[in-house]
């Protein structure tokens, strides 16, 4: 998902709105509203589809790309660079993957997955999928849209190249100045180098660690031209360094990073959540989300973005006062429900319908 830092609030709002308005309007009408009359939250939200895996292609030693098509050959919902799909795996796990194909091709989606041998199993399961199989997906959603800028500096680390590929394509097709710095352990481990070879060499800088040493964003970020927007997707420590650096060297600059994990809790206080349906009481620590605490007791509880914009973790509130920190719910919805991935207690215990 994306964090938009130091961009003009108006520009950011417009773009986020452009990226997710269509999703929200359908979501609110077709998914969210009926939820209010249900005793339990639905498992997922958004455009849920069953798609067929048309092909699986190796993109390096531990990366595959998958092309997904409509089983009946129909057109797929449109998307813009930065969008991702939620994949609902047969095991029940849910994972997000950036769309990395051509947005103009409405016949297929392409995603890419790096296999994490010691991860939680989602990527390993993805690597076991084969062509011809049908999987459920939700999306596309976009929380990482390109804001309007005079030029762009893209910084990608490893599999973080996936959301950047369509952005580069769009800038190139529209004649907007851009530069990409692509980082990775070695050329063999960096997917899609062949596709990037189509662009002028001066615009794409390939920097594998085994040739250039470990990446140093303190040298990369200052190369952004005045007025550039910087888009970054890669390892979390690298993005954290970049955010800190921007505050120091270019506080008014525009840095956008994508993350598929929870935002850090800011100004949190510990509180208690009682799960009315199951009779369980959960202690939420000051530095964790209610969702994370609930998942310790109810591992199968539904969630997706973990950043308060998709609505998947929405629950009905039966008691207590909520400190709403989401970007989705209307005042009326907030009177009855909350998003556990970001919202907290405003004081005292909460009771939710789980
Ligand atoms: S998981 Fe998306 S709003 Fe909570």
C-alpha cells in the first residue's frame, strides 16, 4: 500500500480519490451497505472474481509471474499503475500483489511473486499454482497512484519493481521525464530486466549489490530533479531510510512508498476489546492494532489493506467509544462500525460483534 508524504493534500486527495472512487462506489453500494444488516462481517470486499491462471512464467530463480484471465474470455475491470490484486489462496490466506502488466490490455492481469522460503507460506502456496487453475481475487484496488509531477524518480528494490513497471511504461508513453534506479542482490535475482532493456539506458540504472555494493539511498534520492515525485517500492528498511532522509534533505519533496503491511501505530494507548459473539476478551497493546490483537485469538478474521481504506476488517461495534482513524467510513457508518486495522478505543473497553 502507499504512503504519500509531503505531497500537496489537495493533489493527494484527488489522486487517491481517482484511484479508489470507482471501487468505493461499487463497494459501498453492493458490499458495505448489506453488511449493516448482517450479524457478522463478510470475509472480503471489492470486486471479487474467479480468474483462470493462463500462464506461469519464471522470472528468475525464485520469482514467477502469473497471467490471469476471465474464464469466459471477457474483459477485466480497468486499472491504473500502482493498483494491486488481493489473491484469496486455497488455504484461506490472502495476499496482495501489484499489477505489473499493461493497463491497456483488458484481457489479462499480470502479477509476480517472489518465493519467501521462511515466510508465512503465502508465497510458497502461490508458487505451487499452475496454469489452468482458477483462483479468487479481489480488486483491482489502487492506493499507490501516480500524482501529477514534472518528472519522476523511481526506486525499486527486487520484487518491488512490480508496481513501478506500469508507472515507467505510462511515463514513457506520455513523454514525461523519468528515471529508474533498480536495486537487487544480483542481476540473476532481479526480475524483468529484459523488459526494462527496451528503455533508453540513461533512464534505467541497474545497481545489483554484487557489482555496486549495498544500496545507499543517501546518494540516490538527491539525484531527483527539482519538482520530481519520488516513488519507491522495496525492502522496508530501505524505504524507512528514504523517509527519514527526505525529512532531512528535502522536507517539501514528494516521496511515495508502497507497503503491504500495517502502518505503525501513532499515539496509541492500550485497551481491551471484548468479542461479543465468541465471549473472548483481547488485550490490545499501545503499539499494536486491534486487528493484530484480535488475530491472535481469531486467526481467520478477515483483513486486507491494514491501512483503513478497503473495509475488509470492518466490524459492528456493540459497546464503547471508538477513536476512528480510517479513510473510508461515513459518519453514519462510524456510529455503528469500526475498522479494526487502524481505529482504536477512545477510552475504555470496546465490544465488537465477532
Ligand atoms: S484491512 Fe483494510 S480497512 Fe482494515
